[in-house]
C-alpha cells in the first residue's frame, strides 16, 4: 500500500491524516511562529520526502509508529494524538469504516473534521432538527426532556458551547448546506420555547447558502426515512463522506460501495420529494 494516483479512490481517512499532519507540523508554537519546515524533522523519524508523501493525503503506506513519533516530536496534545493515530490505523485498513465502528472511542472527532473540510453539506433528520443548526432554545429543550439518567459523563454547558461554535463556524464560512428535516421534528411538542425554535429555523432558511427543506408526513414512507444521514462533498475528485445512524446502528459508509450508492441515491430522491421551509411555514 503506497501512493494512490486516482484522487477519487483515496479513502477519507488518508486525506484527513495528511491534513492533520501538515497542520501539526506548521502549528504555531513557542519560538516557532510558523512551526517546522519538512527538512527540520529528524530523519530518524522520517525523511522530508516521506513526510511530503504523508501530507499529500494520498499515501497509504504510513506506519502508525511513524505517525506517533512525528506527533511526539510536534508535542501534539495527548487527546489529539489518539484521534490522529486512529486516522493512521484507518488509512492502512482494508475496510476503513470498521475502524470507526465504535463511535464511543472517537466521540465524533473524525466526522467533525470531515464536516469542517467539506464544501457542500447534506443532512437528513426525520425526527429531530439537524445538530448543525441547533439553537440555544432547541438545545435547552433537549436537556429539559432528557429524563433517563445518562450513565456516561455529559457536560451540557460544554455541549452547548460546542454546538453554537460549530453553527457559527458554518455560517461564517458561507458553505452551501442542504438540510432535509422530517415534519414530525417541527410539529411535535417543543416545549415553551416552541415559537423561538421555529423562528430560528426560519432565520436559518433565509440564509442564501442554506437550503432548508421539509419532508411532509403526507409523503408517507420513503427510502431514507429510517436513517439519519450526514453526507459531505468536496472540491475536486475527493470522494464524499457518508455517515448514517438508525435504531439498528450506524457509522461511516464507503461511498464507492453499493451501500454508499443507496444512500446517495436515496438522499437525491428525498430531496426531490421535499418542500421548501417557506412553503411549509406558510
């Protein structure tokens, strides 16, 4: 497994690994405002040529040990080391999606990197407002209606801050987004802040780069109905990233497989059958 010449065949973790390694190398640090040049990395870790191949985002021959040595030299924070090491594992794996089959280990870090790097964002959420556009009022409603004690550590305040920063980051970027929302998500009981929540959806829908569309209940069943979907597209020939969730499980799906084609085609069909937010609210 070495260099992949066709960009359309480069697995997403390989490309993300290249981005992360370059970002760590040039990261501003004390005494080095522009980080390290490639030829300043010790050759006993890897040569400048090999480092260039790693950062190109098309090299699958990387050893996890080499990546860990690079991150140790870069003094990368421990938590980020774990995430990037998992990228390296996925880059070498025959089935990269299986490396991320346990979301608890990654806590959505790779998915967030994919979202931040994408040029076109697509979401389908049949029973909830997509988390990208959660308002403070909607997040408070989720917190207030969570009755069963969560047995793992949850910092609600930190979660709110993360979601608001993520939302603002997208708005400031002006990247196009297509959001398909099930009618049930907007007509179910939303608590005392219902009007505030819906008003916020209307404001998001008014953004020139946000295409908010509703899947009417009258539509009945459609192929994508059981699935919550994130689909990210990129400039050039980089393949899309697909992530799905359902009551039966979820995770990443390789876009080049028959499963990947099902989800991309199902999303297109759902989009064609949806109505605009303006039409829904009038």
